[in-house]
């Protein structure tokens, strides 16, 4: 008979939170590189880059290469993640770079914040990578 360790009244979630605290990081901390984008009007926002291919693509954009440049991804509301001070972030698992997108997801980060953009996708056409942090 195999016995499992008891996780107490907080269960697996409590064990994970404790492990993160002991490791010196909090839930929501990015362990992946992060790209900062500037959108027309001077607003910026940040997206976690979940794969080496996305990191490479963002760095090539930063270097000025003419490749697919519109960041497109699913908005996760009420959770800033790496995108503080905004109250939302882009799900890094859904991020891609497009050549063209539909207009309904284009706009400023503040449009996502104030719900002017109600789509679950955000794809600011004027976004430019201004930094990649590893």
C-alpha cells in the first residue's frame, strides 16, 4: 500500500503557493522573457514570450527586420501578470505575430482597460517592440 503525503486543509494550491514563496517568487511572476510594445499615442504594454521562437521573433522585430509584426493574443482580464499597471494581460500561450488582422481587435492598451475593445483578442496594428527582457 502506497500512502500520499497529506497536504493539510489548504490542499495542493496551498502547497504550490508555499513552494513559490520559499523559492522567492510569487504567483504571476514571469519565468519567461518579456517583450514591451509601444503603441501609437505612446502607450506601452508587456507580453510574456512563452517559446524560444517568440523570443527570436520579438528580437528580430526589435532589430528592425521586416517580418510579421502585429502582436495578436487572447486578453486575460482582471489579472495583470507581467503587464502592470494594466489590469489585464495577453495569454502567452496564444501570442502570435500576424501580417494582417481584423479591425475589431486593433486599438490602444487603454481601450482594453476601459472595455472600448470588448473582443477577447487584442492586436494593435501600430505596436512596435521597444524592449525584450530575458
